[in-house]
C-alpha cells in the first residue's frame, strides 16, 4: 500500500532519466529559474544569512526539547477544542485518517500538498477504503491524474511540460468541449481552477500537511501560493493536519524567523502568498471554518534520528533549495531517487526512513560539490550526513564487491607515500603524453563509465602533491 | 502503551532525558512566556510614514494593487470605482465588521453590499485587515463573523481595507498586537497572512496569477500617518 520504492535501482532509473528527452527538456529549466530567484531574494535582505543562523538555532533548541514542546502543543490544541493523534508509523497514520473520514461518512476529501501524505501512501489507502482523495495543488493534481509520484518537494510536476498537461486534461476532463483551446498555460490553469472549485465546495474532509506547528498556541501552519491548502482547511466540515513530529517550533516569533528564510530559499519570494495559521475548530460565533480539527503527528522513524548526527536532518523545513542547486538532481530529476524525497535532503532522509539496505544508492548520488549545504536555510551539513550513510553502507557490507576491492587497493597504495607518489607521477606522465594531441580522452581503459557520457581531460603539469611541495618550498625561500 | 506514550518515550530515549528535568522544563516555559525575537530585518525600522510607503511598495511588488485614501468615507466610492474599472457587477460581499458597516455606503446607491461568508458565487469580497506588515506588504486577517475567512479565498477579487495606523513594520509587532487583542497563547481559529494575489508556477515554472484564490488583490489603505 505504501509508495513503491525503486531507490535500489537508482542507477537504472538515472540512466533512463538521462535518455528521456522530454524530461531533460523540463529539467534544463530547474537550475536557471530557482537559483536566480533565490539569489535575488537573498541579495534584497542583508540579514538573510543571520536569519539562517537564527533558523538553525531555533530548530536545534526545539529538537533538544522536542518531548516538552510536543506535550505543550497537544495541550493547546485540546484547549482550543481540537484533537491530537500520535502515529508511530505510516500504517497507523493511515488508519487514523481513514477512521476520522469514515466516522464522518466522508465520500470525498480535498487535500493540500503534503509530503507526509506521500510518505505514508495515503491516497491509495483512501481509494481502497472507498474514499476519493482530490489533490488540489495544481502540480499534485497533475501527477494525481497521471498516477505518478511528485518529482520535487515544492514543485511536484516539474518533470512535465505544457503539452503533456494539455493531453492529460483532454483525457480526464471529458465532460468539457473537445474543441476548446488549451494551448496557453493560462487556459490550463483556468480549467484546473474550474474543475477543482467544485471539488473544494463538495468535500467532506480537508487534509493538509503542516509547514510548522506552534507549541505556544497549538497552531498548525501551511504556506501556499495558490490558496488551495487554505481552501482545503477552511471549507470542509473536518480539517485533518498531517505532520511529522519535527515540524514543532516554540513560538510565533520563532516561526516568523523561519518564514523569512522559507519562501526566499524555495521560490525566491519575499513571502509566499498565503500563510494560514489554524487553531482548533470553528468558534461558536464563526460563520465558516471546519467544525472539527485533528492533528496527526507522525514519527515513522524520526525519533530514532534524534539520537545521533542525523538529528541535524530534522531541522529541514522542506524548501527544496538543496535539490534546486544540485547538479545530480538537475541531471536525473526527482523520480530517479525512487521514493518520496529526492535530491540531497532525500539522499539523507530516505535511508533514515526506509533503511540503508534500500536507500544505500542515494547518498552515493552526490558529487559532494557542497552547494546544497551552502544554500540550506537551516544549515544542514548535507554532504557530511551523506558521508555518514556511505560509511554505514561500507560497514554493513552493502557496497558492491568490485567497489570494495577497488577501495582496498586504493587505500593500500594511498597510505604508502613511497609507493603512491611515484605511481601517480608515472600515471600522470603517461596520460599527459598519450593525451597530448587533443588534451582529452574520448575513451580510456577502466574509465568507460566516465568517458561514455563525457570526455576525460588529459592531465597537465605535475601531480597535486608535487605542486604542493613546490609551492611550499617557494614560499619558504 | 498508547502510541502517544510510545512516541514520547522514543523521543526521550533518543534525547537521553526523562522529561522531568526542571531546567529543561524551565527553559521551555521561559521561551514560550518570553517569546524572544530573533533577527529583525532593518528594512522596516523606519518612521511610520516611511513604513507606510514601504508597505505600499511591497504590496505592488507582490503583484497586488493599492489605493491610498485619506478618509474612510471614501471607501464605498473606491470600491465602486474598482469594480467599474474592471467591468464587474457593482456588488460586493463583506462580513459584519462594524468598521465596514459604518462606512457611508449610501453614497454609492448603485453598489450592492451583501453581508456574510462566501459560498464561492461572489466575484468581489471586502474584508477589514487586523494589521498590515510593511516588511513584505502582507495583510493580516483574523477569522470570525466580522471578517469570515472564506472572503479571503473564494471571490475572484479580494479588496482589503487596511487602516494606516494598523500598518506595522514587522511580523513580530503584529504578534504583539494580536496577543494584546486575544490574550497570550490564544489565537482566533484562522489567521491568514496574505501577500499578493493567488498564483501558481506548476506548469513549466511559468508564473500565472489566479490559481485557486483571488485573481486580484486590492488594498484600500485608509488614513494618514
């Protein structure tokens, strides 16, 4: 019932992605768009980096006191007339949500975008229980009608192009005139708005995620640009919030710090359009809002992460900046990662949640260029945590045998300077001589994996160690 | 053991705590009671008149529009003018807010003013903001019969009355005002921060206005400094 996991086949997934021309066309727009917008937003706010430190510190403080903030949050939700449910794992979370829906006799539920919902495979479960889930975020709606998983945590349909969307709308919205013009993106948006407006008004239950939970007031917060999650938690008679336990923050001041870095890091906006703070069900004198309010707090392996260095990963506020800046994500897209969370944050989180046995490939899908850590709004040392998983993979003998033997030979040579220096020096000279004509190699023995998709540059000058030695003696004299 | 107790025990085991440690409990209690401010952007640290100018610039920067009116009595005329300029029916839905009810609506006899929450059938809604935040051009709305939350989201055109004296520099100042109005640790059912009209970039990253919420956001800023 849970989302299918193809992470163990990452290499095959990546190869298919590289050969997928429409996907490559869509991916070519990821970097230029997101990176430029984030940089522009950062440059407009001199305090941006200081706010990132502040955001990191708030999350560290909260995680160190998480038990107490969870208790405070629960008490405040109850005080406001709402309900809090704790779920140890995905199955329990699905069960809680389904029970609430069944008790209300719900036939359709509208949904705001929620990665936790993807993580627990909620939609399939609801369908199996005879309840129709309707995704209302435009991107989520697109992938729902295609039967796909999101390929990005804030832009779930970033792998699609306009023509694919048009074809899907014609396939699914068969009650609309077939001769209608859908060539412009505005026409597609207007059609989705019309289709979903009726669903919003008819839904029995609204399910949203949470960007933050505020312990001070018992408030859940979602951030959207479309207004879909906001309608989802305002119109139906029951509002269910699905949140993992690290979403807690202490106070409204703390959440304001985090909101200042969230939108800027994600989309480069000064602030997202809608930030909605929900506290309990509608009040006696209210004329709208849900009559019932439930928060489902999911653990699903996160509490165990608090014990070691992976605690740092629980600071993540799901802005997507790490994948927006990741050369590997740019090349293969989100689906190749094979589960719910792609990119650098997914490479660290996925082994934590589904196990290193299934997730071992993902921490290896990194060049360790470090851009993810450079842009992370809560300063998660993503390369360090990926290295942590690589070490675990090696320790548990999950690394393929040729790699293990290769590493063994390398470590034998590299630890013996009298052997390493002349060996690398000789290899460099030979390669430099052989590649003298072109300055690069189109094919090279033992390096076919590299040269198949790109040239290997011919070395120039001495080895690094020789150059280093020369520089040092030059400086000393 | 209930799942609640299982999760809390698991968190405590990982943190190496019992949950009973007095210094930890005190730290949490102090943080919530004191709700310390973190880094406050200097951009809104301005005299009030300049904060209002910043607010206006930021609203426009977020693709909203704004009219600055000297006096509340000009609001009915400005609402009617907004609707006429866009060829919309002269009809607007608002909540029970006395500050809206007391406006001289009779000065616009052709403008129909309806009262209540939205069911999605109205093209234009009018709400009164709790505050405006200069640093990002954000309007802060609180739910209740005075200004039902559906008005913020369902009409195609959302008009928000923001009094100039309710414009503050930062979010933190708005929280102080909210705590003064509702009591510490207490929130209305819904607080909506609204920064510009609804939008989506989910199709090929092309930014389009009017996804599910209002296609246009128009601020009626009222009063001097």
